[in-house]
């Protein structure tokens, strides 16, 4: 990402002024002195000495006068009254038609509208109201992702994109936002290769691929699960850029790597994928590996391991906790993924029950009375049910990060002040609804600090991740 100003920006306190005046006064009527008293005073050799009253002190103003900064059209998508933001959302209609997902995420736009209405009711961002532009995209169509990027950057002048893009198109659509169109993003899937093409600030609630990979490998080593591990690496074409980094991290920790394979067929072509996977797992078996290290979306490789008869016979590690939690319809029996290890933060149930998540995310969504809304404990959703929690978590966290940074950036809102605020001391440590402690830095673009080792268990609702270790702050 191109370097921008990193000067620390303070956020001026806005205080109401109240002048405190001190008054003093006396009796205006003249006193009538009897003659005897007058005589005695005249005879007094030392008449009383009168002194001038003390000069009144200047009144002390306990509160300084309110400092008003004029809001201006400081950047594209920012006026004196509004900030225009683009919201990209998964098109589950496409996924269901292709049997890649049994159900969707409810009314995603309705959830966005509820969260934004709540933010605006709280005063917006430094007095500016948020205006949103919405667009749905197919996660498996590069052409549709390019169209969506154009809608949210060029057709509508936006200051930032919230949500980003996931799936195979993420590698091109995310870069289209932060690179080609120089637009801030909170969301997407940050990789080192894509980050090199970014011109605008780019942040995420969850750890980046690099951080999640390191956390996973550190945790499997700390818990003794890396002992005697013989690893074969496997990933999809969309994650090919991760291959070298993952290999390096395994090797640096002394973990033996005996092979690696990229599955080139896209997620939309299950037949072609399965043909490649059959060959890949023949190579896996002949290599003598006992552990499968998955990089990128793990569903196809888990399906391939089951077809090869390896379910329960080998250890599987995945550096994509989000992909593991949403395996999709191409795996009909999700029990084949049971036992897969990944690095996560708080569980979905922990996020849902967090008091800040309840007040900042859940309550505004419920108050909006969205038709057919079904917000409940995440692990109670079953396969085939609309999962309303996933978009609520994803969108509320992105909005919370954007709100915090943009507020800290102050009235002169630009990409430079936004990035400087994210890396400034005033925003060094903060709290995200549901995730708890968080931080950002030039080398840490995923806000989440808490990590733990978790294991996939298909019996928890529509697939779930069960904590194996306690949650710890890896960046304390």
C-alpha cells in the first residue's frame, strides 16, 4: 500500500460553554447616625480607617468555549453533511442456483440499513451522516465482480467500501477497489500480493492470511500437534499466492513438507475439481504425508480427502477459518470436515452474547423490524436455514471499525487522515463489538487481537468451530 501521512491526529473535544459570573453588592440606603454617636466619633482621636473594597476577580470559565470546525467537501464522497459509502454483498441467489450454498444470509441490505440508521441517529461521524450505495455480486464471476467494483467507485462516488469481496473473485475485486480506484476498504480478504497493488488504506476485522497462518502454526506447535507431522500442502487457484509463504512458515518451524499442489479448477466446476483432487491425493498418499495443510478456501480439498478415504486418518490444518465455517453445498456430509484445526478468535456464540455486540449490533437490527428477520444464537441455525447472524456480525464489525477510524480522523476527512488516525496513538488499542481487544498498525491490518486453536464440529448448527485452547491476546 502506498505510504501516506502517518502524523498522529487528535480529536478535538466538543464541550458546552457556560460563563460563571461572580457578583458583589452593598446597601444603597444612607444610615441615620444619632448626634451622640456623631459626637463620640468626632472626639475619637483615631477615627476608623476605611479601605477600598477588593477588586473583583475575573470570572473563571470552567469550560472553554465550543470550538467549531467548519465541515467541507474534503474528499471524493465527502461533503459538509454526508459521507457516501459503498456496501458490497454476496449474491446468494447465484450460489443457491449453482448448489454452492443451501441458504442465504437473510436481508443483507436491511441489516446494513438498520446499522447505518443507528449510527446516523447517534450523530453520524463528526456530524456527517452516512449515505450508502448497495450492490450484490457473484463470488465466482470475475466479470460480475468488476461490474460491482465499478458501481461502487465510479458510477457512484464513494469515500470507502465496507464489506469487500470474498471467494474466488476476492483477489481481483478487492484490488479493483483499493488499487485501481484508490478507495478505502474495510473488509475483503487481505493478502500480501494484493496489498502490494493497493493505493488506499485497507483494513479488516479478522486477521490477515499471514497472521492467521502464523497463529495456527504457533498454536499447533504449542499444543504438541506438530510433533512428527509430515505435511502435504494443498490450495485452490485463488490462493496460489499464499503457497510460498505457507511453505516458508512451516519450514521455519522445523515442520517437514513433502509436497504441494494447486487445484486449478474453480469452485463452480465441481466435476473438474474432483478429477484434479483425485490425482492430488494419489500424490499425497505416495508422499508418506500424515498431515494436510490447506491454504485458502478449504471445502474442495476436504471433499477430496474424504473421496480418497482419508477422513479421520490424517490431520487437517486450515489457515482460512471463515471458509472452514462456511463449507457450502458441495459437501453434502459435513462430518468429513470434523477435526480440522484452524486459528480463530471468539466463537460465534461468544460474539453474539457480548454486551457491546448486543447493544451496538443486535438491538438496532431487531428494532428495525426487518421482515422475516431471525436473529438468534448462531449455533442454533441448522443447515438449510437462512443465517441472519453472519451478515450482522460481518457488517457491524466493518462499520464499527470504519466509524472509529473516521471519527478519530477528525473533520478533515481524507484517505491520508483516515490512515494516520488508524495508526495514531489515540487509536492504538480499541474494542470491537463481539471481538473485544483490537489494534491496527502498518504491519497489522486485521484488527482482531484474540486468537485460539479451534476444531470443526458439524454437529454445532450449520457447522461450527469448537475452541481447543483458551482465548489469548496475541498482540498484548
